[in-house]
C-alpha cells in the first residue's frame, strides 16, 4: 500500500497538484487515512500518469479493510476525500484564479478539475457521440453513459438512510469540501470561484460530468429558485464581459421546459460551439441599435445582436415581457390558465465584437392529448427522448438516456440478422418500423440517422411556431404585434 501511496504522490507532483515541500505531509496524511505505517517517500520506478490507476489500489485497500463498502458511491466519496489532499484550499485557488487572464484562469481551473479527478474523464469517455445532418444543419447526438447506475446494494441502503437537508441541493456553495453520502455525491475535492454578477454574489464551477468542452455552471450564492428577469440578462452579459471566450445561458424557470434543478438559480456555460450558432434566419428586423432575427431552427428562437450591450438588454427585457403575456390559440399557445405558462431560454455570447442573445420561446402547458406537455417531445418520440429539453439541447446537442446504448445494439443485431424484435424492446416497436435501411450504409448508420431524426422531431414538438410556412407566418405575426405594442 505504501507503494500505491507514493505513486499517487508522484502523480500529484507531476501534475503540479502539490509542491515538493508537501511530500511528507501528504504521505503522512494518506498513511493515516488508510491505516498503514508511513515511510520515507521514494520516487516510483514506474510513475503513473493515469490518476485512476493510482487510485484503484487505494480504493481496493479501503474496501478490503472495511473503511468503505465496495459500492461506487462510497468509493467515489472516499476517493474525493483522498484527492482533496491534492487540491488547493478555496481561498488559495481564488487568489490564483483572480491573478490570471480570463482565458488562462478558466484553462487553469478546468485542468485542475480534471487532474484532481473532480471531472471524471474516464467515465465521460464512455459516452457515445455521433452527428446527424438535419434540415437545420448538423445536430450533435450524445448517449450519456458517464453517470453510473445505482447498485442494488445502494438502493437497499438508501431505504434505511435518514433524510438529510445539507447541503440543500447539488448546486449550493456548501458542497465545497462536503464528504457526501449515498444520495449526495462526495465533493471533498470540489472547488468554486466567487464572482460578482449584477453586483450579486455568484460562484463559478465545472460540471463533474461535462457534456461539452469546459462545461461550466454559474450559481447564485443563495439557494433561491430560478427566475428570468432583466437581472438575468445583466448577469449573463456581466459574465460574458469577464469571460468573452465563453457562452452562458439559462434554462427557463418553469417545470417541463426548465432544467433538472429549478430550486437554485444557476446558469450553464463553456467554450464549446453549438449547432444553433450556425442557424440561418428567415426574417430580420432592426430596432434601437438591435438586430432581430427569426431563426430557421426546430424551436422558435429569436436572435438579438448589437454592439450596444445596454440597448440589447433593454430590448431583450421588452421581448421577454411581451412574450410572457402573449397567446395565439391558432398555434395552441395560451400564456396563462391557473398559472403562467410562457417562459424563455436565453443564451448569451460575444462574437466579432458583438453581443448576441438567442431567446428560445417556451411554454409548459399540458392537456389531455399531451399530458407531458403540449410543447414537449410527444409520445412518438419517447422511445428515444422523453426527458425535458433544456438549454443544452435547445442549442442542438442531444443528451440521450444511457438505456439506448444496449437497446440500440440489440436492435441493430436483430435488424442485421433479420430476426424478430425481442419482447423486452416492445416500447421501440413503432420507432423501429420508422428506420429506413439502405444498401448504401450500415444498419448502425441507419439506426443513428433514425435517432437523430427522432430527436429533431422532439425539438420541433417544443417549438411554439412550427418550422413550416404557416408556422413562420404565425412567428412573424407575433413579432409584428411585438413591434406595434
């Protein structure tokens, strides 16, 4: 075990996670943590560059000695505690981050989050990726395999676990250094950076399961529910002004059309380029130094752009207020019943010295025909995508459930061998019948095309004004009403 400790310490030295002056301290701390006798550090004969290879014998030792149960949640929590020794204290990290340029600061923080294994790159590599050429341009498809499924032992233990309310959610700042438990992942090696947006306290962090390059999360200091207002636009562009190489966007603050965590004000950003950025417009307007474009996109998106930040924010707030009270029963859009239904998903960027804000129009109303949502992926899409469409998918990156990985393999095998579909795949039957097989491509390529086509259909279901001539006409009527208000 001492050799394993020394190998992990050498990894920390190689990645600049610790200083040579820290060697004895870290060796002693790890030895005590693992209940072994410490020894003088010796440089390993074969240093490991892979942190997972360093950690595996340490986690096996902890499990074999009864320090943790050999289930993934307890292994992850203990691992996070180990890697905390290789992570700067929050105050130290803040000083380093603030001393660097915008690009250098995010690059440093992102690399640290990977090197200290807060971002688990080996699990993210399991995700399946392919592209689909749609009428709107190339759509990116991801089958999410990075989040591990719960072990039956974990499920059994969860039934006995007492309800815990600290931290209040997975985004709260109190997660920093938190050991975790079965229903709350360990965050001992988790770090956040304090920011001021709209003169309010926010924090910047990375997602442990990044869906795209430098997948960042910006969260409010207080555990307050999500809400879109003029404050949102100011916060987004305050962030963009400081980190112009990033985008930042917000989910709508309503169920169905919002993200998975609506009880904590937060935004998502990063340095990736998304398909929506290349979307063409079919109609444009100009007002108060701001250009408006109606995008040819599965969802109904208005793009605002201007070199004048204040003018853009003012127009964005005007559009938000107008849309939230707008109804058009010809397209089944009703803004209010017993509660408000209209909301927006705004996404901010800075490109070519121009401020850009994509505003996706959303509505979360349900009815008897569409109990999951009128403007939500409909029943014929559910075999592939039933979950909420959040801002990442609004931008053209599909995050599809992990179940598809094995199910699509089985469907491919059946179609390749001209075998009947297994009864356990009956929920896919109608979808399988829609797959167009071709002599010019493999069965898997045909399946992937069908997946992409279905996902795009799900996005179109979410569109208020459908991407048809009639839908575009209704979209322009909406804009004319807006400008004439």
